[in-house]
């Protein structure tokens, strides 16, 4: 029997799963500012000799966030995935949400016929979704892309996913071949809504601002939006979407607010233990995206990349976010054009 993960119409807000980004510490930093309705954790890689990653287990078992966490599987063998679902049930008895990722475009994943690679094998998708439905008692969802190489693949793939209907489905409106480049085609999501038979559809792909989120809601009729990289840059986005939907003035953070967010990220990285010697490198992973809204010339982006060590990096943050009157400047709600967080535009 299909479960209802959220009320319809609800306009639910999701933080997207981003590998090596959406750990518990990052979720806590977002939670302190503006919580989504659902947090999606980094994926568990499921194969013959799988182990449920300790750090990801910490996130899915967390009771400190103000919204539930969704666990995610990536894998290509139904028997391994069945075992993993049962193991996860034992080790995370309070966990209600499990997602199957059949959209990850990273080559090392899809070449092993997992993630987006499964979009080349519709019959295998049917088997895996069916096995998960049989072995997971909570809410089950699927996150897919519009196709592997072509948008024309979408309807057949969607039918494969829906043969054993999940409780909701997330559609990233790009193909695997597009990676994170090129424009998403939101008409694919609208078509998914039309074909879903009432199963809620969540839209994903370049939802970069509150205005954009509302445009996607109106254009597609989707039940929710999932936001990844833009939420790293602007963790206030969930609050801003709610304000926009309610006809309220949309909060525009100052650079001093951004500096407080950066400090929270830094503190959480250090408190998280692990590779403290590389704490500055981990903070830069987030600052690569935060910097897109700081100054249109990209000066902060360039200078922070050259910093070595956490103390030096935070001094650069002070210079650009607090000093010389910068603290009272407004943070850009949209990323400045012409500045790239990463050369390949990926996390």
C-alpha cells in the first residue's frame, strides 16, 4: 500500500543529496538557518561486499534536525539491495524514508551500471524497485534523470519506475549525458506529473532561487522541489521560497550573515573530527559556491582558493565579508554570471 510522504498539494522542499557534502555537520549548518521539509543524506554504495558507511549512518539516525532525513541507495544488484534494505531497517529503526538513486551521472558510478547507468536497463529498474518495495516497510522513493542520453527515453523509463509505484519520485530534468551542464527541460517534469497517476513528483535541477522554485511549481504542477548546489551557496533559500509563496518580503541576507554561516560550517567541520589537517580544503568545497553571491568580479573566490590553512582562510572571509563596510552589503540572491564554482560545474 502506497504511503503518503507529504500532503498534496504541499510544495515540499528537499535538500538534495550531494556526495561528500550533505553530511550531518552540513545539515546542521543549514538547519540553523532555514530547514527544508526533508534532508537527503549521502548515498550508501550497495554492492556484494557493502558496508553501511558510519558517517552516513550518523546522518540518517540523527534526531537533532528539525526535519526528517531520507537515506539513499546506489547499486545495481537487486539481491544486494534487498539485503541492504533489511540491514538498514535494523540499524536505523526510526528511519522512515529510503530513496533509490538511478540518476547519478558520475562516470565511476554509471559505468558500473548503478546510479544513472541503470537508465540503460529498464527491466533491471523494475526488478530493483520491486525488491525494495518488498523489503522496505517505510516510505520508498526513486530519484531519476530524464534519460541516459536523450530526453526521448523519458516516458519508457518512467513507466519502468512506475510499474511498482514508489511513494514519490524525484526527476532531475537533465540526462545523465548532460552531467550538470546545459539547461534542464522542465517540460519533462510536467510530463512526469501527467503520467504519475497521483504519485507526487519532486522537481530537481538548477532551482537556484525562490523565484525560480515558484516558476517550476507553476510550470510543472510538481508537489515539491529538491535543491542542491544553490542551497550550499544560499542556505536561506528554503525560508525564501516559503516567504515568496506566502506573498511576504523575501529575506535578503547581508554579507555579515554569510560570514556567520561560514563560521558555523568551519566549526562543524572541526567538531566533526577526521582530517583536521585538511579542514580548510573541506571548507573551500562550500566556499566555492558561497563565493558566487559575494562579489561580481570573483575576487573573494580567487583569494580564498589561494589561502592555506584554516586561519588564513577565515581571514580572507573576514576581509571580503566583514571589513571595510562589507558586512552591511547584501548577498546576491542569484549567483553572479561569469563566475564558476568548479571548472566542470559539479560538486
